[in-house]
């Protein structure tokens, strides 16, 4: 059975696992890097069912 979680619950989970406000710049840069990788595979429309492997696909980046 799937349990839906709230944004607040997700925030609390993340805070317990990895909360280092002094690294906010590094976190932001990593986020931008990942968004860029997703944008590239979206632009190239690389899908798992077309590639035969998850490497370099939209599914991997998501």
C-alpha cells in the first residue's frame, strides 16, 4: 500500500538526512547541473524504450 506524504514530511526527512545550510551554494550548483542533464536528454528525446538501456535517457535523469 502506497502512503502519500506531505511536503512538510518530505522536508523533515531531508532535514534529518542531509541538512547543511552552509553548503547551499554547492547544493544549488548540483541542482543546476542535474537540470542541465535532464534538459539535454529531453532535447534529444532519449527514452528508455528506444535506447535499450537507461544510461543517457530521460528516465535516468528523472
